[in-house]
C-alpha cells in the first residue's frame, strides 16, 4: 500500500494533515494484522501435517492392538485344545 499516495488523496479530499496522518498510521498498523492467503496456506499446511502425523500414530496403535488381540485369541484357542 502506498501510504504517501493515500495521504495525498485524503488531503485532496478535504481532510486536514493531522487527520490524514492519523488515518494512514492506522492503516499502516492494521496492515500488519491482516491475514493473507499465504499465511492461511501456511497454517493450513501445518495443521494438515499435524493431523497426518496424529492419524499415523493412531493407525500404529490400532495395528498393535489388533495384532496383540489376534495373538491372544490364537493362544487361547490353541491352549483350549490342550486342556
């Protein structure tokens, strides 16, 4: 944003120098807090990576639980034949 051009436009529209400076300063400060598409993409990519990592960890835990249950059931069945 060209703050000097904005200032000049405000003065030409009839605002005083102080009013124009105050508005331009406010715009300059608010520009730093605006969310851009790049910032949104960065946050989205970070969150997607976090979600993917969490899903992978849950898949591993689930697979261990399933294998452990299968081994326990198999052992119980085999043990039942020898009792």
